[in-house]
């Protein structure tokens, strides 16, 4: 059975298309009243992530409401540390919190990893099956994971941070522990994403959300090699999109990994990105989410400017997850502006 | 009377020197036990900022303890919004909080600005006089201000934020209000820094701490013109150092402002910066503060690498304020490593 709308996959295969496909990071989320209604019935975010029926429901919501060109499986990057033996709580208005963190080599040795960890995430694969049934081949389904460095940040720091100085301290004081932990996380991500692909996702995206806390030399040492392992392990079975937020300084190294797609944020303009990647790399992004607070004219102009600036080989998106207080009508206007765009 | 150590001023004048001067952002602060002792006697941070005798005491502490090449007047960037009529509180472990924020043109119109605001900051100028007496010409004294865009962020958002989406929303929805507010802030910064220079500071630094939340086009519109005004107004009376954290994407425009010095963070490596600024721009920075968690060998190596990579026309510093939990011995080792360095 073929997808009714396979625009995203065609772009990722390098085929010529009329306009960029569009989806939004965090499209399944608080911008939608029907999502907020589901959340209100539940005790918390983690309950939603672990309920396959609800995951399917909220994953479908933006496909119905916004008519985007892809669904992204509702989940959380922190299911991976949890499966490795490091459970977390989601503290309202503060974000994630890990009661236990990684400090020593013994802590790393005690973690579950690879297939043994991945098999503990059955609720995710169940969610994929339910989603695919409900989706009924309308659009491709994207599955995601946090990048090794970003998960490392949470597992060592224990919570969100502006600097992640505790996590980075380990890079400078115990690089041996850091590399061993990064490798175990990488093995788990690969096993996990293999299961997701086997369950039916069409594309995987790797979020390196905290890339921007590093310098180029550290990023090349503590993130790039692990991202490369993931891409090498998966690329023959599924297109991989890397999204290294804030890592403009390692764009060349990221490009050289050779993933099918590379997401960029609004700090990097299209012209700069193209000087490094050339015209044929599939780039994803990168409108500032705050543009969606503006009036319709500005949103259309910025959407058109973005599509023109990137040229073909582009997936339209924001440079970050859509902000929860964005007016829904503005989100729709953005999606429709991109859908009206045509490459000349 | 001449300064005993004027290395910083000589570099900023473009003179040839043997080694880079060194000071640290947040050198007067929690890394020093004598600072923590002062803080313990007080009810809060703002009390310290407003006490000229204590300001002089804590400003001198790192000159004694670390033997750095400059003192920086202990203060807070948020004294400027407060003088403009927008008071704030410092909430322990959460950061600044403004009970009232700027939302409308009427809110902007009601703000005090320029000389009228600057004259309300007498406690800062008193602090300078007391500091200069205590400093006794040992090293230059740096005074600072927040940049217009960064102060705008706090005055509209009302608190710290990872995204400053509320503040940025105004840029897209009401650029007229944003520009009027930015101009009033700029007028106040200029009047305030003129008073600081008149009171005796030898250098001023402008912290654009939240530059990195913008894209290049927005930064060129909402920050660069105001930074240029400040530099133009002050450059004939005092060297100006701009420190736009995260604004790598506008480095060319920042360089073109022509300030005496330009601070950069660790995301930007020296080689990249020099391709844009050339060899003669005085660059300040940029070691990752987390390097100071490492052992002495690593700290020395990284200090030497930094000094070599920038070459002459460089002020050694971190790429951000020193983190409060940095071991003091490591900070001293960093300072001494730079002081042993010689240009070949």
C-alpha cells in the first residue's frame, strides 16, 4: 500500500518536487485545543507518552487540524534514559528531573543498553502500530530520538540547565566515563530506532537539542562520532534527519556525516548553510517560531522568503518546536503559505 | 597619576604588548570565599549592588586574590531598567523578576530615560569613587551596562527565559513600540555610561547577553543600530568593548561598528573570528568556563592554545562569566598560565 502523500520521502530521496513538504516540531502539542483536552484528562505528561492509544490520538491531531505533510510520533526523548535504568519525573513548569544521575564508571556499568534497553520500550512500538492504523497511509510517520550528547546532558546533569555545566564538567574531568556513557546511549538509540523502523516509521529524526553548549572541538569529539554511528547503522533502512540545535560551528562535520537531512535553527541563515552544504543537501527548517506571532502578511512573506532562500532540497519547518502560546490560526496560515509556494 | 598596570589599556589602544591582559567576567563573585562572606551578612543581592562601600570591597577582592589585569565594578545590568522606573526583585535560585513589564506604547512613554534616569544611579557613581580610592591605580577599572536589546528582553519578558518569546513577540507584532523602547534604553545607557566614565572608569563593556535568541536579520535591525549609537557616543572618551553572547551570525556587522574591543564566546573559535575581523581587531575571550573544571595541565594547555590562536590584539577571558562552583585554585592557575604566556 502506498502513501497518499509522500512528498517528504521524495524530497529525502533527492527527487524533484514542486514545493517543500512542511511539518512542525511540536505540532502535536499545546497549540491544539484537542491536545490540551487530552492532557487535562490525565495525571501527567509521562502517562500520555506511555499510552499507545493516546499517542496515536495526539499524533493524528495535527494531521487533521493542520493538514501537514508528515506526522511525528508523540513521545519524549527521555524514554531512552528511562529504559536504560534512569527514571525521570516531569515537574510542572520546571521540566524533567532525574532522582538518580550518572557520576561514576560504576554508574555507567550499571546501565542497561542496546537491545536490552530497547525492548523495554514496547509501549512506543505499540503506539506506532496504533498510529499507522489510524493514519491510514495519509502521510509519512516520523519517529525520533534524542542525540547521544543531549541524553548524556540530562543523565549527568539530572535536569534542564542553561549551561549544562555539571554534564560538561565530566567531558573535561572524566572523558573516559563520558565516552563510555555516550557509547552505551548510542547503542541503545540504534537498537531503539531499529525497532521503531521495524514497527513502521518512515523517517527518523535525531534531536541534539543541547549541541549549542559546546565548542566546535568538543562537539567534534563528543557528539559527531556518535551521530555518525547512528546514521551508518540506520541509513540503509530509513532516511535520517539530524537536528543539532545551535551547532552552527560544526556544520561542515555534520554535513559530512551524510545523513539524508539536516535540520537547522534560525541562527543559521539559508545562505550560510548553503555555502557549507551546497545546493543538494536536504535542509530542514528554519523559521524563528516567534514569526508565528506576527500578522498574516508577515507570516506569508517570511514563509516565502524561507522557501526561496533555501531553494529545492528543503523541508519547511520552524527552527525549533512551535511555542505553546502560538495562535492556531497563525500556524495554519504558515502551513498554507508554504503549501501555496512553488519553485520557479 | 598613572596606572601601575595599564596592559589592558595598551592593548585596547592597539599597542604592541608581550602577553594578553587577563580578567574574568564574574571574577567578583561566588568563586571567592571573601565574596560569599560579604553576601552572607546581607539580606540580598540588590542590597550589595546599592552599597558603595561594599561594591568597592567586592570589586577589589579578585584583584587581591587573583592578581588579574583589570577590576570590573561590581553591579548588575538591571539597575538601568530600575532607574527607568521598572523595579525588579532577585528571587533566590530563579533570577530576576519584574512585577511590572512593558506592554504598550503608554508603558514606554511613562518610562524615565536619558540623564533623568542616569542621575538616579548615584550609588553606582559613589561606588566608582570608593573603588578608585581603594584600587589606588593598581589596574584599570571596567564599568559595564547591559545592551539595549538585552535590557529590552527583561523589561518586556519580566524574567529570564530560554527563548524570550514574549519579548521577541513584540519585535514581530509591534516593532514601533520595540524601537521606541530600545531608543529610550539606549539614551539611558549612554547617559549612564557617560556618568560612569566621568566618575573614573577606564573602559566600558556592553553585555548583549541574549543576542543569541535572534536571527541575523532581526539582530541587524533591533540590536546593531543601538550598539552603534552607544559606541559613537562614548568612543572618544573611553574604549568600548561589546560582548554579544551568541551573535556569531552578525559578527561582521558587530565588527563594523568599530568598537575598541569585541568579546566572543566559545562557540566562535579564534580562527573563524579572525577570518571576519582580521588580525588587528582586539578580541576578548573566549575559553569555555567548563575548562576550569579540568586538571592543571589541561587548563594550561587550553590557555596557551587560546592565546596562540587569537594572536596579538587579544584580551584573555572566558567566553562567559566564571561558574560559581569553579575551584578557586583552578581559576588562579588559568590566570597564571596566561600571565606566563609570551607572544613569539
